[in-house]
């Protein structure tokens, strides 16, 4: 192909991406409004919309009233053009969820598992089984599935190779993307679970109207996603956001990562339960049902001073960690999510804000909003699905022509920016 042909093709794809992204995040629009909003000429927008409508990526959705003359026709992204799958890999199971292009959940399956007991191979086999079950039960042709996004524990590294590094699971440079590519019939994208949850909150949740944002995940593990001007900050080795492994006590409690005094060792599920066990001088509690044990702690805190003290201590650690985020990154919003965050956040948010206010620099704290996540237990899977949609938008919808291929694409290609 000549350079001229390549340039023309790239220009057309770029124009499609600009218009498609504007429609996706801006909602139904007229062709003239799209031209004004994108800076493209009305003729270019008209040609792009014609192409997108021919591909059934865009559909007409009504008209705008007019004071005179011909009413403007509105167009929108067709949510039924294709579907995406998001997978939330937790330490006790995987939630596998099917979404339309508007990220409305269509179906879901739960796959029990135990990490780190599962090997990478058995983990991939369980996910593949769940994905295939979900597609079969939904009745959706595989060719209409744009891809699978997966949120996993640990660091998903992109440095020419793609692999997962998760010391707490005993994973060192595990080629999980390649393993999934060979097991699944559609394209696969992987990222850290905290980062996928962060993208979901940025696109659809508590951080939707925010450009500088920190989203923290409190669960069995603890992590964060940092967004600067709407773009996800990854760092030089893709490990930025390991908030749970910042030190809060020198020489403190041993963390699963091998270090001592990490925030995760005090505000992760196991750390909170360990604190409760120590204060009540009872044997360390089973890890089999951490959610129920944390509910028991919340119930006990109503009448038990030791239980109430554990929750207050947890709020202090979280507040200190939040203050560090304020001082380091100066976000306009910090969102607290994850299943532990959902469970204890409503009870602790006031105290967390008080502690953060006492520890953060006054001026940046006066300009930050500390919120609870709004997307509930679907946040990680929904965010994983956005990896596929981001690639779809960047390609101007062109990826739909080869959606049944086994090619693996990576999160490195997405910038995280919206709008």
C-alpha cells in the first residue's frame, strides 16, 4: 500500500474515531452539532455518519424541533451493534459480565475459585469456561462480541512483552494475556483490577465530571488508579497506583507483598480482621468468608468497644492514605470503592474525611471531594469492559470487521482520556 493510500485510510479512521467518541460520551447529536463540537467540516461529519450508519454502529434517534426550515436529525451510538465482556478476577472468584455498548449489563455468571491456590493455567481455564457459558446462555453470536476485558490482581506490565506480576499470588512474569488469547475466541485486554475500577468510575461513576482523579480499591488487596487530565497514569513499569504498598508504619505489620508496614496490611480485608482478632485476643479468624466476618465486625461495633476501636483505627489509616494522595497528586476528587470500601465506607466516610483534613495540606484538601464509589460490585468488571470499548472507539469502530479474531490487544494502546 502506498503512503498516500495509508495516509488517506488513517485520516478516515481518525475522523471516524473523533465523531464516534464524541457521540459515545456526548449522547445523541445532530450532524451540525457534531461538526461544531469536533472541529470537522459538516461535509466530513456527514460522510462519517453515513459510513457509521451503514456499519450499523450509529442509528438515527429522532429530530430536534426547529423554528423554521428542516428539523435536524439526531444520531446516537447503536448499543446493540455489539457486546463486550468484563471479567473481575478476585481472590475467591471471578465475576464475568456481558454488557451492551452503553455498558448496560445483559447477563452475568460467577465462577468460584481460590487464589493463590489456582495456577495461571487453571485460572485461565475457569475464565474461558465462564466466558463461553455466558455467550452460550445469552444466545449472542460470538462474532458480535467485540472482546473481553479482564481486571486481575497484581501489576499488568507492558514493556514489549505482556505479563502479570503479583507477589501475593506467587506470580512472577506470568504471560496471562498470551494464555487467555489461546483459550478465548475473541480479543482479550488485561489490566490491574484497581485501574479498571477507576476507569469505570471515571466514565460512569463518582468521577464522571472529573479530570484529575484518584480511585482507590479496598478489598482483599488494596490499590488505586490515578488519572491526570483524564488520562490514566501508569508509570515507567505500569505499576503506578500501588497505594496499598505505601508504608504507613515503619517496621509495622508484615504485608503479603513481603514488606512491613504497608497500608494494605491494615485496611485490606485480612488486615482489618487481624486487628479485630488482636484486640479481642482471640484466634485469627478464618479467611473463608471475609465479607461475612466484616459484617459481623460492623454489627459488633454497635455494642463492643474493641470492635468500634478497630473501625476507628481503620478509618485513621484510610484517612492517612487519602491525605497522602492529596499531597502527592492534588486530585480534585478521590473515590473510595472495592467490596471492602462498599461495605465499611458508609460507616467510616465522615471519620476518613476528618483524618484526611488533619493530615493533608490545607489548600489542596480544601479543593478535593472525597466520595464513595457509585457503581457497586460491578465496577471492576464494568471497567474491564471499557478497555474493549476504548479500543473500539480509538479504531473508529473498524475493529468490528474482525471481532472474531484471536488477536490479543493490550491496555497500553489506550490513553484513558475521555471526551
